[in-house]
């Protein structure tokens, strides 16, 4: 009976280890996001065109144009598209960009800014609960 418990235990080490790794990755991603937000500047971007992509069916990718505080104009193409288009030419949206590298730009929405920390954390926490829960329960079920 004791040998059977030992065999099943290695799976929980893997689950716990994966949870710890993903949790650390989520914290690092969150730290990087916060450092980006501290130095980022806001700008109003206007949809100047809709590029049609036919690789996975017809989707429309909005192309935004914005001006930095130095009055330099940049374009930014949203990497995901929709059909029908979620954007119209002339619509505006707030973007944030790195003043040292204006090509590093993102739409200023909660999920777009915190997507990776949220995704990693939502996977890490259940793994941590399952992995550590086994070891905690084992202390009471001796």
C-alpha cells in the first residue's frame, strides 16, 4: 500500500513544479508590464485603413496612425483581425508606446496590457492548488 502512494506522488511534484514555474513567469511578465507602463506615453491613434488578410479566410486588420510627443507619425497594425471588421476608417483609440522605441505600441485596454500575466496566472494558480493540496492533504491523511 505504501509503495502505491509513492508511485502516485511524482505526478503531484510535476504539477506543483509547473505551477511554480508558471507563477514565476506570471510575476516576471507583470513586472515587465509595470515597467513598460511607467515609461510609456499615451497617444490618440486613428484607423487610417483596413488591410484584408486572406490567410485564414477574409479578415480585416486595422492600421492605426498616431503621433508621438515629438510630432513624429507612426503606424501600427493590430495583429489580429475580424470579419466583419470591428473598426471603421476614421475611428480613434488610445494607444500607449515606448518613447524610446515607438514601434513598441499597444492599444490602451486592460486585457491587451495585462494579457500575459493574466493568462499565466490563471494556469499557474490551479496547478499550485492541486499540487500543494496533495501534499497538505497527505499530512492529515496519514
